[in-house]
């Protein structure tokens, strides 16, 4: 029973790590969410608001 739980945890951690790496390096940036909600507020020129 102990080895079954260990195997499940190993597979779960491995899958999580591979999913994170795939998201980090393989997913194009246009599908990722931006953390900066105010991106592009100042427009093309630098208005000095930051």
C-alpha cells in the first residue's frame, strides 16, 4: 500500500513539473495572462506617469 501511494505521488509531481515546463517554454506569449493590468495605458509615447 505504501509503494502505491509513493508511485502516485511521483507520477503526480512529474506530471505537474512537465506541465509547468510546457506552459513556461512551449505556450506562446499571446495565450499567457498578463500580470500588469495597466500595460499600454500611457500609449506609445512616455507620458511620465510612471
